[in-house]
């Protein structure tokens, strides 16, 4: 069995080779707020080799001083689907809203909460960091 999803218009389909829904995290940084047009972005980290994509996509690279983020969008409806990053080789960051059954996802961590919209309450039992999380702690939160 696989986890499926796709873009808003249906031109692009995603499939993640795993049986269960992946854990997701919310990023509250201003970059994610602007990219999503919302209070945060919700995403899943999955091994890139488990992700297959069919349909027309466009690639946009964003390079900063320490990394290149390669963003993938649907050519037709411009839905943001996933990205890869040179700081995390082999990992795809899939936008959780593109997954079928997204209402069943479990948000396991919140990062960059110093920038969250104050009207967004965060559950006390879910790990959260004001800035980026230490990698070992972040991975542990996603694996719980």
C-alpha cells in the first residue's frame, strides 16, 4: 500500500511508498507563512527514494549562503508540492496538504514558534522550539 496525494487541479499525482501516514511538523517562520499564504506550513519529511511524482511540474531553486532549496510546483495550478534541500540530501519535504487523508495527519512538532501568529494556540504536549530545533531532538519528536 502507498500514501497518495496530488495538486489542487489533479494534473500531478504523488505517491509515497509507505503503509502509514508520515509524521508531520508545522513551521511558523515568516518564509513558510509567505510561501503558504497562511499561519504556518505543515510538512512531512520522507526519504526521497520513497516519493514518486507523475505529471507536469516546474522546478524553482532558491539559493542562500548555505543551501539550495529546490521547490517543485504543478505547472498547471502552481500548487507547491515538495522540495529538497542541499543541507538534507536524500530527504523530500512534502507539503502535508497535498496528501490524501491529510485530515488524519498527526502534527508531532512545531518549529520557529517565535514567529507564530498569536491567535494560533499550540498544544503543550507537542514539542516546540522558538527557532530551529536541534536535529536529534527534532528527529526524536517526529519518531515518537
